[in-house]
């Protein structure tokens, strides 16, 4: 069978008299983008460059001295930093995975439009509207040992309470519970949007073929939600590194540094110990950690998009 060659149309050559118009349009586009570019440089790129510069310098008798990687060596030799890094890893796994599973379950269960589902969606999303510092103040009363709401209802069930944010063995997991309750509704919105993009024919064909609920979830729903999942994962990881209000209100990194996270360690070095070099080095490590995980997630999203096309 002979191959059919399709001739591509030649590029359109505009008359020279229209070139000034094209230049004017380009200048207008740059002019319209200029405010956003100024804000991007001033509040994103410049602070990042400043942190990188400070991470390589140290204040000595009022003078700025270049110390190379000495600040990075110092933080990795600091047991408090290593403990904060481990805590942040535990916090990331313990919050991101359950939050995404709950959000996906909520989205699948409540995807049909009805007044009951609308009410339940609103209730699940309600914690997102409350600032984290206000939520932390609320949970400060919920977690009170003996007289808090959590211990009160546990006593009604015949169960013993605990010192939820005062016991080093469970304090971090109490923070994890608060975070899951706060963020699951937010992630649910993205999954709901992703479910709306799934063709109805795909689910109908799977039902006709006799696929079970688990098989439809695994082979129909999840493949279509790859992009949504990768996007939500990036947001969840960003929250893991940047949310610290609950630590300030509930534990201040204690007890015994059991809830000290990277961002709170940065605050301690910069504000309490006035060591800007170590604080900047810890910030750089946090950024590298976040960018690495985000790059992996975005790469998976691109691969899934290529596979679907």
C-alpha cells in the first residue's frame, strides 16, 4: 500500500507594512505582563536568591563573612535539625497519605448532585475556611487532658484519655490528626473536579462488563485521576513544609522536640538564636526537599498525560 503524503501549507508571509503592528502588539503584551513580572521577581525570585546568599555567609562582629558550606555542615551536625527533619518526614507521610485517601473517598461518595451530598460537602469543606491558627486554638481546648472534649467523649465510651499534646510519644500524631481534619476537604474539591472529567461511557462499559466497584475504581477512576492526584500531591507537600501555625499554638516544638518541624526550626534559629546563616541553610534544605518531591509528582503527571494521549 503506497503511503499518502500530505503537503504542509507554506507559512504565511505577512506584508512588511504589518511588521510595526506586530512589534507594537509584542510591546503591549510585555507591558501588560510587567506588573506580574515585577511581583514575581520581588516576592519569589529575589527572596530565594537572598536566602541562598545568606546560607553561604555568616555575621561576624557586625561584618558579613563568606563561609561556604559551613552553615550546612553546622545544621546537619545539629541534633535538633536532624530531629526536625525526621519529624517532618513522619509528618509528611502521616498527613499526606490519609488526607488524600479520605479526600478521594469523600469525592467518590459525594460526586452525585443532591441536596444531601451538597450539605455533606459543605460540612467537610468547612474546616478549610477557618484559619489554621483559629483551628489550633480550638483544638487546644479539645486536646486538654481530662477536661477536653476528646477525653470527655472517650470517657463516655469507657476509654481512657491521654495527654494529647504533652506526651512526646503521641504529640506529633495529635498534630497529624488536626492537619488531616483541616486539609481533607480542600483536596476533595480537586478530586471532585477530576471526577467530572471522566466520560460517563467509561463507567457504563465497565458496569456492562461486570466489573466490581474495586475494579472500576482501579481501572477506570484512578487512571483518569492521575493528573488531579499529582496536582493535589504537590499542594499537600507544600502544606507539609509551610504550615507551622499549629506548632506555635499547641506545642512550640515540644515536648522534648517531638513536634519540632523544619519551618519551626528555621524560626528558632532566626528569631530566638539570631543565627541567620543556619536558618537560611535550613530553608534551602527545605526548598530542595520540596522541589525534589514536587518534580517527581509533576513528572508523573506528565507521563500520565502522555499515556492518555
